[in-house]
């Protein structure tokens, strides 16, 4: 048991490293680590993930703030509808989900299985985004920000709902939205994304405090290790090719997503 706990805490560092290297991916790893390594219930794991990813992203965003690579106006336009969506989802929708969710050809789909399968589908979408990449990335840090406010707001709501249900920060959705809809340079999109993820995730976690029994000791240790990881990742990002790293991480996420779907369906 102690070895399993050690592996889980070591994985917390890896989660932080991924956030520091590519500005996302932390939540993709956090929920599987909490569920499959540390044996935490999936519903509670999504709540823990919000706190871990939110706090780690907040610390990471400070580095970008110092470099003036955070666009606060864009963050506000995206974040307000997202905040509302994630808080309402965690406060009302997730607790209201029935358990079991439904029967499928005589098979009972429990709330835990449903959340993990949905999470795995989000992982597959994330892996596709990271593997494919974006051919129209704007790297000009001095370029003018152009808003498509309605689309940015809708994207914020969608990401908020996903964050609320599966505990994912949604960086893989936020960054493309900021690059394509607000025309932000890639580095500024990453910094702005970290700030949005931090605020959105921590607000979502507040919706869970009254509904869940939180193991604060474990959660703070896990989060502290993840914060160490984000400093390591930020340092390594200067030495590693970002595009190659993102593609490699995408393939890893793809394998993890397939594994989770297979494991959950076989457990039915």
C-alpha cells in the first residue's frame, strides 16, 4: 500500500510538469491517478482534481503574469460564463445525477462508470487536439487581440460544463479557443489559459465543499508536489521542443483514454 501511495504522489509531480511544459494536460492525468492508483471514488476524484489543477495552474500563471503574457480582458470575457457553468454543474447537476445512471441492454451503468467513460472520451478529444496540432498558431506577441465575444462566451460555457462534470481544467479546449477566436499569440494563450483554469477550477471546487468529505492532508500534499512539478516543467520547457512534446503527450493521453474505456467497460 505504501508503494502505491508513493507512486501516486510521484505522479503528482508529473502532473505539475505537464502543466509547466505545455500549459495543460494536468487534469487529464489527475483523475486517473486519483482513481486507479490512490483508489479514490471517481466523483470525489473530480473534486480533488479541480483543487489540484486549479491551485497548480494559479502558481504557474504567476510566471506568465511577470512576463506580461496574460491577457486579462480575454480571460474575463471567457471566464465569467465558464465560472457560472462550472459552479452550477458541481453544486447542482453532479449531485443530482442518478446512480445507476441507466441500463444498457441489461447492463447497469453506474454514476462512477459513466463519469470515467465520459472523462475518457474527453481524453480522446484532447489527444486528437494535441496530436493534430494547430497550423494557424499566432506567435506574434505584439499582434492585436481580436474578439469574437459570442463565440468566446459559448466556448466558456461548454468548457465550464465539462470541467464541472469530469474535473478537467479544459486547457486543451481553452487554448485553441483563445488562439482561434481571440487571435492571441500561443505563449499569451497558454498564460491566459492557466489563469482561467485556476479561477474556474477553484470556483468549481467551492461547489463541492458542502457536498463532499475532503481529506485535506492528502489533498494538500498531492497539490504541493504538483506545484513543485510545475516549476520543473517551466524550467524544462526552455530546453524541449514544444511541438514534439505536445504530440508525444497526445499519444500518451490517447493510450490512457483507450485504457480507461476498456477497463470501465470490462468491469460492468
